[in-house]
């Protein structure tokens, strides 16, 4: 039995679950999510808890058991409390501005970069602060009920200008640590 797969998923007070035709629909205060189930996994809803069972002990069913439970737990948490991801934009002249469903970046290129947010993901820009090496840092907070869409959006935004190892300029996750390199030294 999978250690993760056998755990029950506790639902929030305002979260509703509907299971129909190998599809689980979650509805809560933060939004609605739908998860399609693999063929070898079944889901039951009882007493405010969701349990996942596998049909047999085949290798495929065992591997899908814990994965399906984790995906369903993320969906249940997402519609009840939501997920958040913070990014830091570091560099002189690097800015971000949210306009509707798009983020307009100034990242040191000759042109502004416009990033369109996917459906269900919202963004908020924090004020500029100074770091220990006097580079200005702009905070960008992404929020969504869908953890997968949130992570993919954060990766795509980070890839617009990945952090460089010499001065640390670029877009990085707020908890990420950049391994710094020592620059050239003059020989005089």
C-alpha cells in the first residue's frame, strides 16, 4: 500500500467535491478545479474526506496511487486556501508593472517584455527595496488555485531573464540562492 496514497484528504468547510465519469470536480471559495483520474484509480467521498483506492496491485496502479492522491490534495487545498509564489527582480532599471491580465517587464533589453498571465493566475508587484549589495529588488507575487499552472507561470517568468552569477541580476525565486562567482581581477 502506498504510504501517501492511503492517506485521506480532509476537505475545508466550504469545499464541495463531485465525482463523475473518472473526473473529480472541486469547488471552493478560491475557485473551481477539475482533475481527470487515471483508469486504474477510484475515488470515494465520505464524511468530508476523499479517499483514493487502486483497482489492483499492478506496477502501473501502484505508481498512480500516490500521485493521484497528491494531485487531488493540491486541488483541494487550492480551491480552499490557494497557492502563492514569490519572485524577486534584481537589477538597476529592472521593473515590472501589472496591466490587466499582462505583466510589463523592463529587464535591460532594448524593448519591454510583455508576459500574458494564464487563466486563473493573478500577479501583484511589491515596492522596490535595496539588498545588501545595493541592487534594487522588485517583488512579484503570483497567486492561483491551480498549483501546476502557478509553477509553470513562475518558471516561464524566471526564464525571461535568469539570474546571472556575477552580480546576481535577473529574475529569481525569493527563496532561491544564487551561487556567486568572483569576477576578473586586474593584474597591475
